């Protein structure tokens, strides 16, 4: 019997509590008081895009808007800045989700890089229009770091779906 490659395995359905847990954990990691380095990656945006690509019917633009408002309230910035950026990010991730799943994980990282850069640019544009100061060119590193974290996020967030429902030596799926 020929064993399937890891990419060809069927995934189990994702549990809704795991989606909520991963989004909540990403929000909490974003809320950690690590300072306001402009190049710090937005883990909530990364997890939102992952679930928008893999579960677009469960995690959509409404959740992105709510998490954006929560981020805006926490950062005491312009209300709606991250909400707009996350909503646009979510819209474009849902738009390309079928095409994106045909590519390998490193190629997916290259494909989501413009999404992360556009979301960062929208948040920066809203901040600048409202009279904020330019945080510096190191801001452009955040989308690159987020795209580099994409394969790790895919591996970690799909791990519960890869387990065998009934492990059996005669049935490796």
C-alpha cells in the first residue's frame, strides 16, 4: 500500500471552539505590553487570514471588524483604524481563498504577503490622515515577518485536524 504524502491527507473538520480559541489567543498575544515597535508582526491578522482562507463561512468580515475594534480600543488609537484594515484584509483573503489553497505553503506565504502589506498600508494611511506621525520605515518589516510566519501558522492551526479519528495499523488515514 502506498502511503499518502502529508499534503494529500484528508483533514478532519475543524471544531468551532478551536477557531475561537486560536483567535482569542492571537488577540491576547497582540495585547501583550511589548512596546510599540512598528515592525512587530500582527498575529491576529495572521490568524484571521488563515481562518478566512480555510473556513470562510465561519470566520468572515464581521469577526474581522469586531477584532479590529477590540484592537483599536486596546491601543487607544483612532477608532476604526484596525477595524477597516482587518475588514479589507478579510475581504481579500476570502476573495482569493479557493485559488490560494492550490499552492504549496511557501507559495501561499508569497501570495498573502501583498494582503498583509495592504492592510498595514491602510492602517498607516488612516493614522496619517488623522494627524498621526510616521512610525518609520521599519514598519515595512511587519508584513514580511507575517508572511514568514505563515507556514508555521498553517502547521500549528491545522495540527488538530490532522489527527486520526480511529488510529489503526491497517488504516493510516
